[in-house]
C-alpha cells in the first residue's frame, strides 16, 4: 500500500474537508476561453512550475479579474522571475498569485509607484495590512503581460499557506476532454556494475498507439535480471494540438498491483530542486521535458511520489520477485479525469546465466561438443529455442558450423565443426515464448592474452564512469582495467565483452576511486601480462566528504561537499592553456568541468586566482560557454584579493573573460532639442550589452530635471520604458540616462528637450 507523509496527509485532509463549500465559489482570472500553455508541476530549470499559464493570444493587456472576494496581500516587482506579481488573500483562506503582469489596477499601481519613487528602486516586495485594499470577485485587478520572462501570458497560482496547489484539482476546471499521450518507455539499471546488452545503463523505446483511443503498448519484451527503474515520456494537452503539459497523475502497476504513483496535487518550495530527480534531468536538458521517473531517485523529497510499502519503485531490489514474465501498465490521468493507459511486459530472470556449461568433449578431430544444463528457474522463463552465435569482429551471427541438439530436462548439446574451435568466440542466445531475447553464456574462444593494439576512451554518466576499450584484433580475449592515482593502483575492474573489438566497463563512484589520473587497459586477466593503453586524466568523486576542494591547477578550483549533491558522483576536470588571451579578451586559460550537465542539490563554488595584477582585472568575470549560442555567459561573480568567485549549477567550459565595453542604447524616443506635445513624454530605448549584462534595477537610472523615473526593463528584448508620473512644465527639460553593466562599465547619455507651451509643435 502506498504511504503518504504526515505533512501531505494533513494537508489533503484539510483540503477535502474544506473543498465542498469552496468549489464553485471562484472564477478563472481571465474572461476569455481558457487555454493553458503550461501545467502545474511542469519541468523548469531547478524548480517545478507552481501554477498554470493561461494563454493571452500573444498579446499583452488582457484584463485580469479577482477570482474570489479578498484583499491585496503582496505586490512584487522584478526584471526576472514573475516580473510584476500580485498576491490576493481570498476570504476562502487561499492565496492567489498572478505573474508576468504588465500593469496593476489603478489603486494598486499608485501605491506601488509611490513606494518606487520614495526608494528610487524598481524592485519592490510590499506586504499590505489585511483588508487595506479590498477586492471583490470579478473586479479588475491587473493587466496581463510578459514581465520577467517568456512570451505574453498570465501565470496563475492557488496556494494554501505556503503550499502551491494544482488549480485544476481545486476549483478551476477547464474544458478538457483530451487524453494524455505516451511516446516512449524507458529502463534504467540501478545496481553497481550491470550493463544492458547494448552496453548502456539506460534505454528508451518508442511506444505504439493502439486502435482504441488512449491505449498504447510497448512491443518490446525486455529481459532483465538486476534491479531497475522505469521511466515514461508522457504529456497532456488541453485540446488536440494544444501545448504539451505534464501529466497530473501517473500510476505504475506490476501484475495488477499498484507499484508506484506520482501525483501533482501540491508542491513544496523546500523540495524545489527535486524536479531534476522527479524528471529525467538529462532528457530535460536535451529539451525532452516530459520524461518522468516511475521510481524515487536518491535525494528526491517530493512528497507526491511514492512506491508501495515505503519502497522506491525499483524492481528487483529485495530479491523476492518471482522469475518469469511480468505484466506492467502505466495509467496516465490528467487533472480533468481523462485517462490513457500504456501496457508493457518484461521477463525477470535470475542473476547470472540461465545455462551452465557442464562439460566439453571431442566427437572427432574437427568436432567439439559443449554440454549445457539449465538452472532450477529455467521452466519459469518459458524458453522456446536456443542458438549459439559466433562473433566475427563487431558482429554476432549464426554459423552453419554450429548446431544445437536438444536433450531431456532442458539440457542440450552444442556441436561445433572446425579445426580451430578454440579461437571461436561463442555465446548462447535464448528466445522466450514472451518474445524476450536473452544473451546468455559466453562459453568459448576468449584468449588468455590478447592484442596490445587498442585504444581507450571514457564517458561520465549520471551514476558512474563508463570506460570503452576498442581493440584492433580479429581474436577475442579477456580484458582488465586498472585505475591509478599518482602511480598507485586503486583497483582492478573487469570489463564486459561486447565483441572482439569492444569491451565496456561501468564503475560506480566509490571512495577508493576519489581521485583517478590514469586508466590502464590490458587484454588479459593475467597480471603478469602488461602493456596495453593508458589514458591520462583528472577524474574526481564529489559528494563524499563534508567539504571538498578540488584544484585543476594552482589557479582554478572547485569547492563542494556532501551537501551539494544527492549522492556521490564523478566529474572530470580539464585545463587547456590559451596563448593569445588578449585578442580573445580572456584573463585565464580554458577550464572544463565534465559532464556538461549533471544534477546538484545546490550550486557549487568555482574560483579563479588571477596570477597577474592589472588595472582591468576587476572587469573580469567567470563565464560559462553556451555552445548552442556560441557565446560566453557571465555568471554572478565576486572579486576580492585578485580572485574571482562564482557559482555554477553544473559543468561545462569556463574562463575569466574581460568585459571592456560599456552598454549602449539605441532607438531612443527622445531626440536632443526636439519639442514634444505630450507633457508626459515616454522615454523608450533598447539597451544592448555584449557580455556581462544588466544585473538588477540599480543598473539603470533615468532622470528628467534631476527627478528619478521608474525604469521598466525587459531583459529578453532589452527594451526599457519610462514616463514622468506628472505632467512636465512647458519649456526646456534635461534628460539623463545612465546604464551600468555587471563589470562596472557605464554608459551615460544627456540631452535637452522641450515640452510645448502653446501653438504648433517645434520641429
């Protein structure tokens, strides 16, 4: 039975008790047809989406109305995040949040502007006394916009205290008759060493829609014999062709028993970053943002996802699962009650091989017989047939010189004809009645000592280090992998034989492998056989010690520790010297932290001690290279004692880059010397900056006749708009604009203009 946390259970009881008298007492904040572009619980970088986004037809200025009776509780303004946001405390006990607004209703707007003028700050976070500004249900409270981020839309939330609730489940029901859609199904291994037959740890397959609406099937039957978790790519739409949103509820059933369930009824700000564990983070980074885990990854504290009997949803962990075919299904339900179902099956096997090689004999000079018998669980696998495949280079295939003769009780003999049978690499492949294919015993042909002609490469995965050995040989051989730090042997691993040309080894981030600077691949288990190929590198395990400082060289370092990661993980550090730093506007060499994308519990610190002292060092900042846009992205930096310090959410390429150039403005609406009819002329312009960008509202200052104007700035377009709150006196006026970027470069613009006294406008 699924278990609920005490906090969540208390909240749900409260909501159930209060819901009957509240449902139907609230209206959507827009009067137009409701069309959602984003859903509750959708993936966002480092957080869940706490509300729903209402489309406004690509336009700003749509009227926003109070959904209930209540009062204005909070007003907040920023250039980022929610932009202009309004919080209404309803008489029903809930809080309603409206984000990305272009303007507030007059009474609210006047109060805000007064605070902004008094403080000469655009950013405000104003809490109002209870009932100081009352609103009635259906009253105009604001206008939609796009402040903060994104295209024009209205962000809308419903909260109970500090807990965001799914609006569609709590009183706001859109017209939605569209079922969720499944597109892919995934398997992810969860033990320390295993690999799928392809050499991967995680695999996705496409889902096939059935003729019946809302029914999907996986037409691949997996064979698995180590603990694993399941994933689905699934999305919801409010209408056919509508914007894709996250599915409200996902329920995983194994053999008709509820195995795992994830529900987006409510969210918690304290578990915000669990979004990278609830969703598949690497898929989300690749812009596939609807891949959900049907198991609880370590560190995921989102209360809405639970396995049966307090389990984590991984199959095969406790060792009680019966060997044989298992039927699975995932039910996807949206918040309006529309359902879809995806069915799949998998064959669960015992650890190790299905058949044991009992003996080998010679039937003739050119004929070798291999005798096999099955393990006790053989019958449960329902094996239809067996074949022996021969490895030639990269390929495995059938050979006319290999035959299978079945005996009694599941036993069989494999007959191989040829004079060089000892060189033939053979593997059993089993075919089950369920359609599962089992790659079983590798039983012949591996040489004790192999070729020294090989190459080695590696890749850091989300849960370990994958090492690939490419062998340039036409003969199969055993292999081993030695791991070193400063010429000290840390451990020996034994790679999986994929084929004659490729061996693969997966290594979990263990403490003994905390620092690795060399991998040595040798084509033999015999330690007296040396040689092979090595790979010099700098790999570390982070998240083991309470505090960790890792240096790439004496100038660049990374500071982290156990609290920064959900579980220990490998990262690789690289350093590339740059000779022509000046022409590239660099103040450092090029540094890499790999992989480029990985999950962290909180941002970790990187620092760079500039080895030379110059007058322009303070204009440097640590930057991350955006490879898609091919440009440096300025991080939030501090500069002290000739050292730059910044915070990063993950890996990538980093360098200290010098920002020499001040911001510029263009398309200024006020022209020097011109006369304007409007006594409150708009001051419009576009800010452009090549690197460090605008930090916050203190970076923009607009004055007319020495009086500060409120700068309305959109970081995405660079547009800044302002206007005097009161009419200017007729005559000459002085405009001053100052814009400062995060490197401290300042642009200044001063000019005179006139407002009309009477008669014709002066040209």
